[in-house]
């Protein structure tokens, strides 16, 4: 057995981790955490976070 599926799933987070180290301030870090939490929640529920809202 391999863990390739898990490694592919966490790859975007691990690649961006270094870029998110410096967010400018504590509130910037908190805002980024909320943003990423919303994005991951959408993905886990099968919702495309980049899709246009229905009109």
C-alpha cells in the first residue's frame, strides 16, 4: 500500500506553507486561516469554491 493519494491531497498546503509564513500581521494570519478553512470545507463537501454563484 502507498500513501500517494494522501500526499497529493496535502501537496497544495505544503507547497504554500513557506509563502504563508509572512502575512504582514497577526490579523493577516487570522484572515488567511479563515479563508483557507472555507476553501477546504468547500472542497470536502464537493463544492467548487471558484465557481460563479447562481443567478
